[in-house]
């Protein structure tokens, strides 16, 4: 998984763990419905150049571990996966319309966490070692601790 992907002017490694659930946590993702969710998620990811590393469709939620290119926003990706799957599942499985009479198969939110070989602590330590400064959260290189004096005229 530590392999880098390449674009025309980029080298990247952006891995995300994404989870979303069915509305009311109803356990409707079984059999053909679950297989169809998997197929639709694969199609939508392929359209925008997202690689699926692992995935799992449970009875009431979906997990995917993906590698996304930098031009793909997380919210758009999830909007496509949830929106297209909901639309197509309602069209193909009419009994879902009775269960979800409001027309919403998925709950409103989602979970997303980035992953990688480098932990947050390693990145924080690297950034802190760049320059000795007193601001602990966001440092500026070359900035001293005294207030800036206006130029003399």
C-alpha cells in the first residue's frame, strides 16, 4: 500500500477509509442488493480514477479503503457513491421504496479518515523541527518573537 500513484504533474498517495450507513440502520443490504451496491460503488470510483483497495458491504453499512487522486474531493466522491447507488437501487428494487418512503436510502452523514505510513505525531515533529518558534500550532519561517517594527523613513 505504500506505492505512490502518478499524474501528469503529480506524485501522490492519498488513502481514505470511508464508511456510510443506511437510514435508520435498517439491514437491507443483503443478497442482490448488496452485490449491486458493490458494483455501483466500483463503477463510480472507476469513473473518477479512484482505486478501491478494500471494501465491505455489511447489512446496514458500507466500508471502503480507497486511494484518491488530488483533484477528487472527498465530499464529491461520497456524493457520487451514495447518490448513484440510492437512485439505481430504488429503480431496480421496488420493495425498497416501501421501506424508505421518503426516498432516502442512506443516512445523511459519513465517516472519513485518512491513512498512511506516517502518523500525525511524526508529521507534527517534522514541522516543529523546521524552525524554533514560539507559536505551537502554526509557525512562520524566519519570524522572530518580537513584534515587527515599521520601516524608518
